[in-house]
């Protein structure tokens, strides 16, 4: 049963060493992610499943590692030398957990689950149900960016539909509205270059009709990409 979830974005820029002198620009976002993870940890979940979009849907074993070398930083987190590399979304999730590790997080409880970015809402929902059934006290760390079309300098340029789309997701995350997340349109999400749609719909499937207390901790678009942070705790 899902008892708690933290929702975070996964830009490599969250890692301060990759930002250089510009690192302080995302300090507020990093603090929000840390707060969401602390609340997730306070629920004492077992396991914690990190969920994020990727090319294909697959689970990763405990030897999987996050590798930031492709982004210019000689740093690997979690896993074992020679183990399979996690996709970006899960790599940033692993980094967030590694960053919190000094505060008592038991990494032995952590699992990683990629979901295909093009997976249908039904496939995402079924995966969420499966993950929620993995234990009596399951926690999810859900990694996903909003639209990359929030400004003229955004990776996907400006699309007037992007801000309302992200606002709808923010409302859903802040109210633990699983039905609203489940109803996100894959076609529109793709046009708006939303990286988090599939992972958010896995969360919706895991939550089902359960009641959760929720708080939206961040809603930003500093580089034309929507970054949302929230936490859910079962009521």
C-alpha cells in the first residue's frame, strides 16, 4: 500500500557542481526537494521506489548506479562498479537520496523503476498498482519535469498551453488529486515536452482512491521548464 510520496523534478542542474557560479539560482528548488524527501522518510516507508521516465519500462536491481559523467561531473551514486547505469530521471533521484543519506536514510530499502515516457495512462496506472502492492508501507519518489515550453528561451520554445498545463499539474499535486493526474493527455504532454507525465500517472495508479494529505512545495520555471515539488502522506 502506498503510504507516502515525494514528487521532484530531475534536471541535471539540480546538482550544484554542474552549475558553477549559477548554482545558488536553484537553492530554493533543492531545499524544497530535501523537505519533500524528509517527509517521505518520516513516514518510514519500506521499500522506497524511485520512479522516473525513460526510453523503456524496466526495474533496476540494487547494483544499478547513477552516473553524472555524461553531464560533465565525475560522480557516481549508489549501485556497484560495473552495474547498469540508471536513466537521467532515476540518476537525479539517486543523487537526491545520496544527498539526504547523511540524515539516516537506509539505502537498502531503495528500488528503482523506469517507466517508458510514451507509456499509455493505463500502462502507467497498472505499474502504479503493482508498485503499491510491493509492501505494506510503500513510498514513492516520483521524478518528473513539467513542460519545456514555458518561455521563448525554453528548450521547446514558448507554447501558450504550457503554463496552464503545468498549473493543472501543480493543483493536482497540491491536492493529491490522483484522478486529475490520471487524466493527463499523453498527446498534449508530448507536444509540450513534458518529461513527468508517465511518472505522475504511475503515482496516480499507486494512490488509487486513497486519501492523502498533500502540499505543493515548489512551482517554478526558471529556465522555461516547469519544476514541481510536492509531498503526499496517507491521511
